[in-house]
C-alpha cells in the first residue's frame, strides 16, 4: 500500500509535465473511495488504520460525456489525514471549469454543483457541440489544468445502490410523495417507477423491459435538478415476482441493465436466500448482515494428456454484507441465453483509475461473529477442515487438501466431489455448534485430450460434462493466443459451445495458446443457510463453488 | 490482508516468467528463446519443501510429444535449462516441473538466434574479460580498460547455429577482428565471442560496442584506453571512485533536480510550474553508465508508442547530511532540499520570467555532518517554449512542423516530444531530436491514427544528456567520494485539435 501510494504520488508529480491529470465520468458511475486496511488483523472493535484514495472502480469509458450530463472530474488532490474516524470529510474547494470545443478558441463556463478536494461535479451544457473538447479546470486559484474529453450524443447510466447493482428506484405517490423500492417494499403491477440517472443527452429513442415484458416508458429525459435524467417506467402485468427482476433500458441503440424488486401485491419479496422481512428491511435501510462465504475451487491444468494436475482450495471468509453485495450474486450474467462468443481487443479495455485524494483514517472495525475454531466440510468421501478463523481473523482456510500433483488427464481425483455435503461449525460464543447440508456439482471437465487442436478455418465445437450442472451454472470460455483473445459465455448445462471460424481466424497458424473454461454458480442456485446469532442478528452463509479446466491449445 | 491471502490461494501458481540467462542481472524478461540458448524460468514455489530438482521440456505447436531439455541449475524459484537445438522454430509450450510440484507451462517462441551478452545492467557494463599477454583474464572496467591489440572475451547466449563468418564486432565504430564466435567449450548453452582491439579504436569509459549477426545486433559498451590506464571519466570521477564502481560498490550522489515547465490550456490561461530539489542517491556502475549510454541520448524518429513504464531501484541517503544547500543565479535563489516557486495563471505571451532561467548558477552548502562548506558552478540552458499559440492545431492529412526556441541549447540537450490522443484511441506518438534543431516534423502517416475532430495533448521535454550534465566531485568528511550532478528538465505542454 505504501509503495502504491508513493507510486501514485510519483505519477502525480510526473503528470505535472503532461497536464493529463484529471479524469471525467458520469456522476452515476462515480464511487468516491476505495479503502484498504493497513495493519491487517486487529482485535474486534479495536481502532485500525485505514488508508484509501479515490478510485473509480467501475469499468467504464473515461472522459466520455454527453450534453446535460452530470459529470465528475477527479484529479490528484492533497492528502487528507483524519486522526479518528469516521471517514474524513472532503474539504470544499473553489473550482472554475470551462469546456472548449475542438476547433474553437473560446471556452464555455460550466455550472459546478459540488466541489470537494479531488472531485468536482459539474453539468455539461445542453447545447455543447459533439466531438472532441478540452475541460479546463482551475482549483483554488492554482494554475489552470486541462483534460481531453469526448462529447457524445448520449452515455447513460442509472444511479445504483452499488456498482452494477440494483438501480435506486422510487414509486411516486400522491401530492409529490414517493416511496423507495426495496426488498421489503417492492414495486407492483400498474405502478410507475421513477429511476434516476444521467447522460441521456438531448433526446433519445428509448424502450424498456421489466422481467422480459415490455414496459411503457412514460417519460425519459431531463429532471428538474441540473444534469439529472428521470426515467418513468410503468410496471406491466405479467411480470414475474422477484427480489431481483431484470430491467433493461435501451436508449438509442445502447442497453443498460439493472434489477428491481417486484411482487404482485407489494408485500415483501420472497428472497431467493430466504432472508426474513426484518433482514430485508435492514438491508433496505442501508444496514448489513453478518456473512460467511465458503469458497470451494477446483482447477484442472493439462498441457498434455499425460501431464495434468488438479489444484483445489477451500476457505471461508467472514464479513458484513449489504444490499448491494447480496444483489451482486443475482445480477444477470450477460449473454447466458445462448452461445455467445466475441473477440476481445487486447490492450484497450478497462477503466482509468483516478487519484482523488489520499486518506488516512483511524476507524473502529465491525466485530465479526465468533463461530468457533473449526469449520468442517464433509461429503461421504471427503472431510475438509477449515481453521484459523477465530476472532478477530474471520478467515478460515484448509490445510488438509492435497497439493496438486501430476497425473494423467483421465485419472485426476478430486477432493471436492459432486454430491451431498455438510457444513459444520464447532461452535463459538456467537453461534453454538451448527450445520446445514448442501449439494455441489461435479468439477467441470472438457472432453478430449490435451493439447487441444483448433482448426482456424472451421467452426470448432468445445464440449464438457454439461449434464452435471443446474440452470444457475454459467461457463465462461477464454481462448487466448499470442495476439488474440476470444471469450464466450454459455449456460453450463448446455455442455457445448461452438467457436465460429470467423473468430478463430484471428489466431495465427501454427501457434499455440490456452483454452480455459470457468464454471461459476450464481444467484438462488448458490447453496446458502441462515443462522441466528446469540445477539439475535442473522448470519448468512453462502457456498461459492468454482471450477475450471485449462489446457494447452494448438492452432492449425 | 485477508483478501490478499484469499486471492493468492484462489489464484494458485502464477505464470512463470522466462529470461535469456544473460539478461538475469538486467532484469529483462522475454518470451523469445533461441535454439541452443541458456534460459531461466522464474516460477512460484507453492510448498515449503526445498526444490532440489526439476524437469523441463518443450512442446512445439504441431506436436504432442514434448522434447526434454537439459536442466543446468535449480535454485529456489528459478530453473536454468538449455533450449534443445532441435526444437522446431515457432510457438512452443515450455513445460516445467519443479521438484514434486505439479507441472506447469507457459508459452514461448523459438527462434534461430537471439543473442544477449552477460552484463550487470540493462545495457551494461558487460561481464567482459581483457586477456593479458600471459593469458590471465581481467574483468573489463573503468580502471581496467581494454588496450589496443588485446584480445577481449564476451560471454553470452543465444547465437544458435550462427556461423562465425556471420558475426561482426564494432567498438567505437571501428570494425574489430573476430577471433572466435560460437559455443563456449564445456559450458552448455553459453556462447563466447573473442575479438582483438583494432588500431584506431577510440578511448573512453563507455565506448559503444555492437555485435551484429545476420540482420540482428546487440549493443553495449566497453572501457578502452590506449595505454591500459584508467579511463578519463566524463564526470571526472577519481580513480578511487571508479575502483569503487568496478568493485560493485555504489557511490553517494547528490542529484539536484531542477524542473521548469509551461502549461498552456489556452493562450490566455498559461502558467509556469517549477521546482528545485535535491535527492541523495547511491549510484552503482550501471546507474552512472546509464547517463551516457541509454536513450534519450540518441535521436529517435517519430513512432507510435506502446504505453509502458520502466522501473529502476536506487538506494538513497538523507541529503540533509550535506548541510543547508541552495542553488543561486543572478536573479533567483532556491533553497534545497525542496523549493516550488509560486504558480499562477497568465497569458502565454506574458508568462512570468522563469525562476530556473538559463545562465550561470552556483550550488553551495554551508556544510553538514558529511561535507564541509562547498560549492560549484554550472550553466543551464533557457526553458524550452513551443512557437505559436494554444491550443495547437494539427492537420492530420499533412506533415506538421513543431518549432521551439532551439538556438538556446547545446548539442547535449535532447528534446522528446509526446503527442497523445484521447480515449478510446489512446494513441501516443513520440519522437526525440537534438533540442538545438529547433523543429521537427510529425509525419502525416502517423498523425492519421488520431481521430479527426478530436483533441489531444502535445508535450515537449528537454533534458541534458551525457557530458552535457553539470557535475562536480567532492570528498566527504569520511574520505568517501560524493558526486553532485544537475538533472535539469524543461517542458511545454499544450492541448491539440486534430483536423
């Protein structure tokens, strides 16, 4: 962390000579901070040192804005140090911003709606010409700096409760009142949903679906507040109930996805993890639940059919989880409805993190529940013991899984076999000895030998043990070579995917690469259980199983 | 911490990194290996059990049978091996098994030849041997230069089956007589290139060396004098200081970093941003050689750049042990270890005069724990300034000329130009030219990669290189040498409209 911090400071200094020190993004995507615990494990409830710096964690194109967009300029800001938590308040600064369109010598002053050290929120003028532009900014009478931006017709995003999570939604009531949509207060058929966002620009062709059913967009456009957009959707009949009902909103030819909670009568949704209404109310109000995530991983590597190995791990991590964290398990995976392969252009993806002040803060850490010294995972043929998680660690790990060893591809035993399993805790001061049962699928395994021969002039079909998987399992395929990367995402149960020759031709003949299939369970298919802790609060335990098969590939 | 541990456990073994064995000290990694070369795998060790043995093999693209390689050494986290001479050219899986760990693999490309010479830094100094008349070898160094007529032995790997007749050696631009080039007898995977110092080879501490084989070449440098006495160092280091460097010891160096930059978002919003600081560094033979041997000391034509960062590690010392320091000109006095003159907006045509201006300067210290009161004088060039207004307009369909105040610079000052576009293009174009040229041309074919109607940024940066770097040497209270050098740089950065 210290090294990283120094590196960032050096980058900041280096930036002085090149001016490109600021980044701009849609305010709906802005995440103010990323915190890092410096001193690792400390006692429950003790004060620990946390450092952080503003960091745009969302994968989003940087420096793309639209007319009327509420945007945030992030820039390298001085270090802020708070001796004791809570999180240090951002200091107000005086900021003057201008935009200059390409080809013009005159600048247009911008409306600044909020200005704190490291992050300036501003509104892009509605009549600003599309194309390249420079954002000039002067902070606290320091010399004017600039950063390049690209003004596009529209670049919309919803405000969400967490990155990529459910949109913040309301149901407008009579006389201007409104109610928040949440797990305990879902939307109902016939109601109009109000979702806020930014970046629609000046007029867009819009459409929407809720739960796959076309929803009427009664309004999509400027909100009375500067820079914001308002989207009003009517909840149609026929939408299935759920806590995480998919919503698509298409503007021009771009689609943004999110989820909402919806039931037929407005009563609390039936949570796929059977959370109680009280717990859902806690989450809706911004609270958190104690959680324990059991991570089971089985990885197969095979360079030839006689040189293969299986690398397996098991652990459990205790923490607190909020509404956004739980929702992330239910966010619809892209393109799971059918085989979908695409080429990833190497070297151009990703977000551009922006330094946004550096923080040092002393802050009490939340106490983690004491479940006892040992967690045991048992199947009829295997017993995995997890230890080391007593308070204040909260991290249980296995020391009795075998180290990976070479074997032949057709005879690689697994310590995490499919079938019935039991989770057992030894019991601690917050939870007596407890257990629950769950079922795991088999580790994924490609059919055929290694290396895998891939013809570049024909569609190539990859198959695996698909019958082993339920509808919640998704397979991500990565085929990488020297200068190309093809990815596909399909439901694991299909057991097969065809990579089109058009994509395979991007690999050079007589070169080699790696084919990897990654299996993940998601949503309601994740094994889970709830326990009541001694203090009456809820402990949510989730089993996250992943497996992959990675093989050498030869392109013909 | 918890998350980190979790991540490491989930990720498991990270992919190996591969090196030509001659590049290990230089910290250079590759995926290209020559047939018959000595290479090194750097792998992650996942057990606490010591790894005492390893196997390595290569599986070529069109084969299902790996070819075993000779393993020459196994150390914690590294395996040395010889690429089998018969490995087919092209892509191959490098398969390795450390001890009882599971087998891993990584992708490499096999080529006929890819020479690298053993050295201690990115470009040198070479681990070269001067052969005395009695046959004894002496490591080439600043205090042990090569002499005319003396045989020199270069050690490397990666020549493959390149015949001796295809290998040329030039030192200081003078062709040398190659006595032998090929496999080093009894040393699996190693190559030896022996040559004799030719008449007319220039003297110097860093005489450029080029080994050419077919259309490829490897460049480095050697120390050479006419009489075999220590070379005359361009920083005028004493023989004692050079002996310290030759023995692998670092010498304390105070680097006075002076920066002056113009930032002009528009012609009526420009500023001058300057700073002065002193850094206490320990520099070894490689670090000091880099001032004279690595780019940007040479002109580079404009080219598209793949973004990347270079890293180095230099130890440091507290410069306050040298006492209260300042740098002073006729119009400015800047206190060290750190000064940043005030910065404010003004117009580009009426920027405030630079605090770090061209002309005569003096560094001085009142004396401290490690150094008595001392001073030295040096001369700085004027700050660089691009001709014209801001923003700059660049026509993508024609060659574009960028001009600056070139007449103020000496022949050692190099200008580096960077032209960047905006997301999603992320195009970057760079050039290096002598600053005194006063102008350079951006070719239309490179400008065409930027989007019409987009904006970008153009920055020029001038710094002194090699013998143009001001320096002085002092003896510290404890008798050890102290090298003082002035690292001056000047920039001008402006927005660009692409048309």
